């Protein structure tokens, strides 16, 4: 149970910490102090729902289609290697930092409804979120027969910890992540974790 939870926790962190539109939005809201709790909670709950769907769905399907598990396992490994390669390319090309347009600025606070609408759009309209949560985490959870819930709980914990840490810790991170080197180091660490997990799926 602990091994499944830990694996879900670290894999969840590795997937969610990658730079993207959703994380940039949470970072902006955190730095501006606008609806931070609501935004973080919306992102975390959305992830939890998708993770639960992926884990429960793949557990049921794998019992009815045994061939699906190894197919998804190898596909998951390939996806992890591709993810790691993308991060390495970003490091080599120096594309790891947030673009100037993503940098937070002093602006009037939008309404809560408008803010959450944007948050939900960035979360649910992004096809990568389904690959990460439903497909990838769902397929990997089948490696922990009988402990799928522990794996899912670990991944969900990672989402809650990450979003609330990013949202409320954003103003402290601004000086650090204004430097491209900080994002490059982060991308290298993510790539290393991805490769390690991908290899574990193949052996």
C-alpha cells in the first residue's frame, strides 16, 4: 500500500509540475492574490476526478481484456520517454522559462465566476490532462493489483499539494523562477524521473 501510494505521489508530481497553461494561470493568480483558494481547489478536484476515472476504469477493463494491460504499459513507457525527451529539448533550446506574456502583472481582479470559468477551460479543454491522468496514471495503476486506490490517492495528494503550494507560494517563487536556469534544472529533474519510471514499466 505504501509503495503504491508513494509511486502515485511521485508520478503525480512529475506529471503535474511540467510548465503549461494551467500551471501558469495558477501561478499568475497566486502572485496577484486573486481567488487563490478557489482556483487551487478547482484544479485539484478536477485532477482527482480524472485520476479516479482512470484508475477505476482501467481496473475494470483490464479484467475483461487482459491484453490491454501490457499494451498500455508499453504505451505508457513510450509516453514517459517522449515526455522526458521534450523536457530535455526544452533545456537544450533554453525554452524552460515562462514567456514574458505569462508574467503576472498588476491588474484588477476578475470576478470569481469568470476566473473559475477560465480555470475549468484550461483544465478540461486540454487534451494532455486526459493523457496524464486517465490514460497514463490509469494504465500504471494496474501494476499495483489490489492497491490501485493507494496509487490513486498518492496521485491525488500530489495534485492538492502542488496546486496549493504553487498558488500560495507563488510570490515567494517569483524571484527564483524569473531565472531561466531554475526552469532548466526543474526540467532535467522531471526528465530523470520520467525515464526511471518508464524503465520500471519495461522490466
